[in-house]
């Protein structure tokens, strides 16, 4: 449970980083000359870029887990109201060395030092660790025909598409600290062969996640991925994923734990994003669809999302609107087959694949349906506001929602676990508001708040005792 909870914890800074990157890019285009980077060193045939990332964040929660620990007396005491501070530093170095007129060697090193002061929402705290985040090397060759070959291996990041299934390779929180900041994302081992010609990219990969020692599932993944970009803003991709080994369990309705259920699972995942209309260049369509099957445990599951968005560049504050509907199947208790979707290692930020604000800590993307609305505003060149709303439902009634989600609260290592399904599909209505201020080109201030209103399904399970779940944070981030 720790492992799944941490992988899907909301990385609340991602949206701020994205907005800052866009803003800095625009500012750079207007500037006559970009300032020199004091951490960039170059020479004859080589390049070295040093970096330093870091953040400190204070968070608070009221009525965590909708205060269900009061409705169902837990095995150990749990205080649903808490505040804590977490932080991390990440020094890094990346290099490129020419290996002839058409080839180069490259690589990178990075370490993360993180800590949590106080007790976080998973009842863990006053812990931290220093770990090696990146340690990889690669070789890249580009032929005169335009065909390129890229081979790399080591501790590095890797994702497929927008990260619906494959992105978050590192575990955070608990003995490593920094639960919500989630500074670790690299895989413990990612071996990647990449071939590219024109707009077509082919990849073959092997992945071993960098999970917590306290919750290592011993998962190993291999597969292939093809993507075609027919313009700078239009692309589509298809990936095949196979779980070679894993001791991560699966669930079936009403509440059956299948040991090593993930092992042997196959996934076919297609995705696209396009801006199809020349007359509406800022309107986009996007979609993901994944089918999972595992003959060993008779699994057949589906998940995906359809999204539409538009940026009204002519309106004040340049608003960006988007709507998405997502679906991740749950196990039907009336069938012998297991239809429960496994969300693997997805990217769990509010601007990514988090389903809900506070609720995303409880509702992992399995047995879930959701309507998602987002609004982004550019207040000034340094100030950005985003607002999000999710209406979250169970895809299958009387079926587990997350690993043990439903009607009775227990604890595992201090973290609340809700077990069994709900009889009413309405789970929650989640609101999320975030403000970002660019203090300098490398320093960002972010503040946000979240509210999760329990739906009828949770209220019925808690016999009407479920409460509104509030959360908030203030964050200062360095990105150099």
C-alpha cells in the first residue's frame, strides 16, 4: 500500500513548473540577448551543465480521508488534522562529448537529499534520505540519411505519452521523506534503445522502478513504443508493455487479494494529441486508450481518457479551458473474469493524471470514472492562476476502488486504508486552486488549496459521518 500511495501522491508543483517554463520561453524570445548561464561549461567538442533544484513546502490537512477514521475506529490512533514541512535539494550534472562528426557520448549524475519535519497525511514523518537519483550514460549516432540511433542505460527518467501508465519510476515519502514534493522520478534501471527518422520514433525499453525499500514490489517491465509526430503540436503513439515479474498483488471483487497478480500482465496503450483546425489553432484534442490482459489470472481491463481544450488568446488573462472524461475499469463481482485496471507507474500531478485534488491520494486510477474541468489564467508575466474541478465516481459498484478501498478503515504502517466497495457510485467532488509567482528566472513561489466533498457513496459507507476534506500548502522552489 505504501508503494501505490506514494507513486500516486499529487506532485503539486508540476503545473507551476510548466507555466514558468512557458513564461520564461516567451520572455527569452523578447529579450535581445539571453543571460549567460554560470553553470554551463563548454569546450572543443564537449559540454557540461551543472544544475541545482530544490524546494521547501509547508502543508496542512483538515479532516484527512474525509474523517472516516472517526466513523470506523482504526486499529491505531490517527489524527486527521495535521501540518508538516518537507524539503529537498537535488544537485546534478549532465555532459555531452563529441565522438566524431556524427556521434556523441552523453550522461548524467544527480543526487537527492530530502526530509520531512512533522507528520504527513500518511502518518509518517521526521524521516529523510540521501539517494542517487541519476547515473546513466548513452551513445547517440546520426547518419547522413537522417536516421539516428540512441542507446542509453542507467538510473534515468522515462515516460510514454503523457504518463498515463509509465512515468513515475521513483518512490517518495516514508523513509525517504518529501511525500508531496516527490523529487524522485527516475527508474532504478532504464535501458532504452531509440531509433528515429523524420517524425517516426521507435523505442525498446527495460524498466526497473526505484521503489522504497519498505515496499519494493520487485517489478520489472519491458516493451516497445512507437510515436509519430507529423508537426510540432500533433502526434500519436502506440506502446506494448509486459510485466516480466512482480510481487505486487491484484484485487478482485468483492475483496479477493491475488498474490503476484501484476506479474505476466500485458498492456496495449495508444494515445494522440492534435490541433486539427487551422482556423482554431489553439484548440486541441487528446486521447488515451489502454487494454490490459493477463491470462494467468484471467484479467481483461480497460482505461483511458478523452480531452478537449482551448486557449482564448484574445481574451483578458489568456484563459485556457479544458475538459476531460476518464475511465478505469473495476472488477465486476458478477463475473469470473477480473476487469480491474492496474494504473502501473502513472504521473500523478493535478495537471497530469491525478483524479481529484485531495482525493487523488485515495483514489488511484482503478475502478474510477471522472469528469475533469480546468481553467488557467495568465494574470501578469510573473503571475499565474489555475483552477480545477473533478467529479469522481466508481466505475463499478461493490468493487474495490483502490488497494482496499470502500467501507471500513484500517491502518497499515500508520496509513489509513479503506477496504471494500461502495453501493452508490458518487465518490467525491474535488476543487483545486493554485497560484504561482515567478520571483526570479530560477525561483518560484506557489500557494494552493484543495477541497474534497464526500459523495453519497462515501457518506453512505460512513453512515453520514464523512466530513469535507481541506488541504493547503505554500511552496518555494529553486530550479537552476
